[in-house]
C-alpha cells in the first residue's frame, strides 16, 4: 500500500492524484507519517541524491524509471 505521496513543488501540494485519489503532501507532512527504513519510491532519478540528502538517508530508496513501468 502507498502511505504517502510527496512533492516539494507547492503547486502540487494539497492536490490529489488521478485514479488513486491520494493527496500530495509536503515532505514535512510525509516525514511525520513514515518510519525509518520505510520504502520510498523516487519517480524521477534526477532527484534521487537530493531526496536522500534531504531525508538524511532514513528510508529504503527505490528509483522508478519510466521504462520499468511498461
């Protein structure tokens, strides 16, 4: 199950994803809901290093490339 969807873009925060209806949270909101070593799926590998640094390498990271989704 997906517990949280987060984005640093304020224009996306508070909105909902199509189909799933999941609300897009701020990184701070999501951090309060996630436990250490929870799975974190990075949808754009260009941001992987930044995400790991900002979250202090607290989670288990998985990069999802578009080719993997097909």
